[in-house]
């Protein structure tokens, strides 16, 4: 009986440790709305990470066709929807970027509630920022990021170089995927270690008795 209780306690601790390491949600920019086309794609990924009561957002552009943020046309570096949020909730924006129009239009991909723009980008110049772009949405959950009326979760105005020509336009993401964290979070490791140490002490006392 005592052994069963100890084993059950260990299972609970392991379950808590694994559940505390939340998975990231990944969106891939695959939809091509560029004038003349932006190539085969994918054009980049948006990673949403839940950190306490906040969501960290990171947009990493691809590099196959010198993808970079564009400074003209319909759209901004990133457009998105977050339920029950205001512009003041969007903080810690990467250097070279700032809050854009709210709401805003991403051309063929429709309108979004929020946007972040590249403040240093001009037209489709090859020297425009490649990012990554990151920022935090406070008091939000990953599930608060929802699609617009067209079914698109994110849109980004980019420029690419194809056969020495520059094409610009919006690309978009239509659905999420998830990936587990590759490295356990410090809090997870601390919880696991504390639990194992406590159980070890209990087991030693039981056998000593």
C-alpha cells in the first residue's frame, strides 16, 4: 500500500512537470499575394509562446529569395487579430518596428485588428530589415489569436528577389501547428527535482523503519 502511494505521488509530480512546459504554436506564411508572385514559399513562420499571462510573438522570415519586409503597398510587417486586446497591450516591439494602423488592410487577405510596421523599410529595397520581428501581447492567451473574415491568421508585407527582379506584396498564414519545447523550462526542472528529492527522502525513511 505504501509503495503504491509513493509511486502514485511520483506519477503526479511527473505529470505536473510535463504539463507546465507549454508547447509553442507555429503559423507558416504559405499564401502568396505578391504582385508577380513571391516564389514557392514558405515565406516565414510566426511563433506564439505563452509566458504566464502574456504571449510572445516572433516572426522569422525565410531566406531563400532574400525575403525582407517591404516599406510600401497594402499591409505592414505583420497584421493579426487578438480578441479583447487594445494597442497598449502590444509591448517590447523589436527595434526598427512600431505599432502600425489599427485596424489595417492586407490587400487580398482582408482586414486585421492590429498591425506592426517596419519604420526603417523603404519600398522593396534589398537593404530592408529581415527581422526577426518580435513583440509581446500582454494579458492574452494563444487561443485569443484568431482568423479574420477570410480565414487568415497573419499577413506580412514582404519583398523578395527573383531572377534579379524585386517583387513585393502580402503573404499570409491560414492555420496553426504546434511543437513541444526542445529544452525543459527552468520551472519544470525545479519542480521535477524537488519532487524526486522529496520522494527519495520518504522512501529512505520507509525502508529505515
